[in-house]
């Protein structure tokens, strides 16, 4: 399996419901380093997984929809604990939508899967992996 990874970051505010979250139940900020890994079994006719420039651009567009937002006020997240794991899934699903719509070019149709990893710090991160 071949893969490429592109990186961006987001800064959000949110709060959680549930005792398990302790003080994070209060409104707080989070900054995430975001890695999106695109995988495929065979390289395309240009011997690439996907155009890195397009992948970077589309990841930027997806995280741009979340950046500098209080997720508690976003209708898409009403009643949802926007955990790191959950946000990784949201970003992966939004990237998958863009691939299906052709935003990453014709060659991207051969992508077999995406993994999105959100790094909370140098010692903690969460990922979501999905097939296409």
C-alpha cells in the first residue's frame, strides 16, 4: 500500500458534557495538528498516490471550515461532544466527500482509504481511518 500525508492545523473552542471530561466540561480552546494520509494499492498513471498540492489545498479548505470556531455554536455539532476522535472522523468524511466530487482530480478516484490524525500535543493524538 502506498500513502502520502499532508498536514495543517486548526484552533477551535468547545466544551464537553459528561463527568468523564472533568474540567473540559467548561468552554476551552484546543489547537490540533492535522495529518491526512491518503492510501492506494497502486500508483496512478503519473506514479503518485494523489497530487500533494491538491491534497494540501483540500485539507486546508476542510479545516478552514472549523478553524477559529466555537464548535458549541455550530449547527453541525449541536448536542455532540466534539472529541478529538470525533473531529478526526468529521475531517476524514469531509475529505472523502471532496474526493468523490472530483476535487482532488481524476487520479484520486483510485484512493482506497484515508486516515486523519489530530495531534492534541506531542504525547497525545487520535485517528480515524476509513475506506473510500
